[in-house]
C-alpha cells in the first residue's frame, strides 16, 4: 500500500535531493535516481512551475507506471532555493492497452508501430524500427512525436495530422521524414480515449515513403464546426482573460512580480486565441459560395477615422502616433460598413505593431477615378518583393517567429474587399515601411 502522503525535495536545477520511498520508487522506475534530474515528467513540471512563479502549485496528475496508471494530487511549495513536493491520494488504474484494429498504414515495406500519450510524447516505438532504420527506439521514449518525425504538407498545402488531431479522427497518409536518418515515411494512426472519453494519445503505424494516401478534406470549414468552436471557446477564453487581467492588476492584493507577469502572458495568449476564433468564424463565412456582404452607401473617410480611434489606446501604449483623416474629409463609397471597418482595424493594427516607438502611422483617403481609397502607411521594416504576394495567402506571415497574428488577417481582409467589388493591395520597399490600400467602388 502506497503511503498516504509522500514527500520529496527538488533543488533549483531540478535535481532530486531526497524523496520518501513512494516517490523514490516511482522515480526509479522512470529511470531516475537521487542526485539526478527528477525523471517523472508530471512531477517535474509541477515543481518547475512552482519555482518559476514563487507560489504554491497544486494539481492532479496521472503518471504511467509499468502496467498501470497512477493518479495522485501533487503540491509543490518553493522554500528558499528548493521546492518541496507532497504527493497524496495515490490511486492505480489499469493502463490503456492498445487494440488490434489500428488503421492499416500506406502499403509498403517495413511497417512498425508507435504510440503517444495525450501530450503527444512517445510511449512506445517498435524495436523493429531500430533494426530497419538504425536508431535507438528506446531512446525516443518520452520525447515529443515531432522529435521522431518531421511532418510534411500534402499537395493542397494541408497537414493531415493537424486535421486528425483537431477533429479526433483517423489519420491516413501523413507524409513525414524520419528525423534520425532522413528517410521518408508515411504515417497512419487512430486516436485513443481514456475511461472518461477524453483524448489519451495516438496509436500509429509507419510505412516506407511514397505518395501520401489521398484524404477527403472539405474545401471549407463546415458551419457546424465553427459554430461549435465559437460556443465552446469564446466564453471560457473571455473568463480566462478577465481573471488573468485581474490578477495582473493585483486587484485582490499584492503578488510577486513574476506571478503578475505570468498572468499578463496568460491574458495576452487568451486574447490571441479569441482573435483566432473570430478569424476562423470569418474564414468559414467568406469561403462559402453564398457569402454576400451588404452593399450600401458609406463614407470611407469616416470608417477610417473610426478604425484609427479604436486603435488609439494600443498605439499610445506602443508610443506610436496615428495621423487620421480630418473630420471634414468625406469619401463616398459603396460597401459593407462593418466589413470595411474590420479590414481597416486589421490594417491599422498591423501598422501599429510594426512601427517602432516614436514613429507615426498615417491613414490617408483619396478618390482615384471610380475608386474610393484608404491607404495605411507604417514606418516598419517593410516587406520584401518576394513576400508581397504570399502575405495575402491563408496562414502566411512574413516572419512566423514574430509575436501576434495567425496568418489569416490579410487573407480575410482581401477576400472581403474583393467581395465588396474592391481590392486590397500593398506597396513596400524593405527598410522604408509598407503601404496597404483598400479600394472600393466610389459612389459617384
């Protein structure tokens, strides 16, 4: 019988200083030892989080242990240069066992099997893989699936594994590179679930590389998918953002600076996810054949002023000034007011993001022939000629390593502009900023 409460001490480097028999035994079976890095990932994660935030962290974890899963509550408390762990509520359940009807891999030689847990870390790799491909399968255990495979897009630019994970459905025909030796392979897999019906990982097979199996993928996201996504995510994300902002503002009393910064990171990430939900809903709408914006008389200069006004606070925080059209400027146009505002908020927001503190963003209007135009001019680093076309493609960004954005904003903006009978174009010289111009039919 496992002790009701077991204790352990972890130092600043994540090394196990001491442990009661229950934790020591669990750590030993995971390949660790006293004086070495704590080998149980779930316990190490809780200890690391408590050390980083400087607060007590308590949570339920499930640890795979030989032929069973161990569920326990872990409490981590920072004390000086160490973290003290207390594990209680130990309970064992039979581990998930693989079933035999894993989907067939793409036909080819050298079929072998792999499995992951719910975090997509490898829990099993066939020993045959080592014989066939000359790498150590046991050395891959506990590593992310991406450490073993480099995933490739198919001919349509999609990545089947992402769709399979998002929809919790069977994966077929995922072309990949076996990272230990560069061999091309094709993956198949099926999701597995735990006793509560929650996602518990993947069970997959590998075949020699070739042409990926064709997968039936809808050209657009089904309306039911985005409606469900909107309902399921918007409320919880809004609450996460609100609570994180409250913690960051220390509304309930002072907290450590590191914890306040961590709360700010959570709020920022929540807002990013909310914007992604908005973009996915818009993406589903504009890609449907029956999508038609409402065309009416609008004042494009008024829309531009409103967009600039909505970004004033963000610009002030970034130290960026926005020069907007004068209040007596009018540019009559034909378009959808809400969609035109959406486009210009995206353009002005991007301009503020890429302009350094102390710089200016200019929003200018004009009528050129039968076109009403708004041009947003930033003082950023500019866009190389070879990138100016692809930034309007779906999920494309000039620099994916930069924070913010998801590669959908400009794609949606151009589609909306063209749906209103206009266009969205860019002109830029590297090092000299960029100019994005929204044009709509002028109301003559």
